[in-house]
C-alpha cells in the first residue's frame, strides 16, 4: 500500500480567516448597500481559488473597490477596529494601472495572508483597492494610528515588497483625519 | 508562533490542482 503524505491532501491553514468585499458605486443606493461580502477563506488553497476566480482589479469599472479584511472587521472607518486606525496609502498614476496595479494589489494580498509584518501583523485590519478615473489607490489599514512602532515596521516592509524606490515617499494617515479633511489631501501622521 | 508564508511559497500554490 502506498502511504500518501499529509502535504498532498491537507490544505495549508492561514494565521487568520479573511473576508473579501466588493464595492460597486451605484448612486441610487446608500454606501453600505453598495458593499457586498464576496467570500471568506482561511487556507492558502482557498485564497487562490477565490483570487483566480474573480476579475483583476484593472478590469473593474471606475468607482469599484475590493477590500480584504480579517474576519469580523468590516471595511469601513466606523468599525471598532478601524475607528482609531489609519492607512498606508499608495496612490497610483493613470499610467500605473497597466504597469503596476494588479501586481501591487496581489503583493498586498500576499503580505496580508502570509503575515509578512511579523508580530506587527496583529495591527493589520485589512487592505483596500479603489479603482478611480482620476487615479487608483491601494492602502493597508491598521488598527491604531498611535502605534508608531507597528506602523513604521509595516510601512518599511510594505514599501520594500512593492518595490517602491527609496526616494518615493509614502504616507500614513489616520481615518479620523481622512474623514474630516476639508481639501483633497490628508496630512500624513508618518512617512 | 505565527503562521507566516513568504511570497514564493504562496505563489507556488496558485495553479495547484484543487484539494477535495
């Protein structure tokens, strides 16, 4: 009789269970009504089954978002885990939609499900990609905008994983500042 | 400890036949 190694039939469990959300901008509905949970997963294999099944971000219509959050955290500022949090924001030029967008988003997903930020991965709530005509955005959301150590570690690792050149500055902004901003830019808490 | 997976390990599973 042949002995089959467990490697070949046991899925690889992730540290966390994750939920993928989709937002489609329909102006006749409320913001919350436009937000839909697609699916949850907690293994490497199920992550790929979902990722391979859905549209690439670059194929989505303008106004759409994907969000990947830890199970139990909703992809909105109001969630208890996000209220005092913020985000590392990557803003992309229009040219980058073709060159970088899908690659950056997949790398972001792999950072999350692979727990790339070591012990500081506990501070991660999720990530969001916004498809917008004026320029796409990708962000990693963390739970506490005052946790400088976690935020700077996450920012350094993330920037390196994306291959963003050292001379390019990325900013971390609190959701409270983003929600109450008056102009089009939010002040950075960290860079 | 944490269940950490690096990018190459994760990418290695993208086109594996599905588990049943």
